[in-house]
C-alpha cells in the first residue's frame, strides 16, 4: 500500500499526539506481538510502535518485516519509533485514531 504525500502529512500530524502502543525488543516479532499488532491496527488504524534494536540495519529490516507481515504502510520512522497505518475493514469511530484525533 502506498500513501500520497498529503496522506503521510495528515497521518504524521495525527501521529504526533499518539503514544507507542507496542514495544518490540530483543525477542522480535513473536506470536503475541503479531496478534497485538493485528488487534491494534484493526481497532486504531494508525499506531505507534517502539522498536528496541541494536543498529540501523536491524531496525530497517524489522520495519520491512512488520510492514510485510501486517500489510501496512510505514508512515514515518524517527529514532526508535515507527508510525504504522493500515485501513480497517470496518472503521469504528470510537476506536479509530483517524476519527478521534483530527489534525488541526
């Protein structure tokens, strides 16, 4: 899934208000982490993930793996934080970060 620059800008503005909901550390993408990623993306559509990695190459590989696994798009990656987006099949206005946090 590719996002336009306008979409990325809009998502970054919303993402600025978010806190990381998942931390991926030394054990990597375990089954539990994968299940939590699926749940979070289905509910919130736009999430922040904290990545605890040793170096930049490892972080890049992990971001690529997450995007492939979740069928999501990396909106932004700064430091150890990844902003990830995937459109929900059925958007819940009470849970979706795109509805709850409209960029001003």
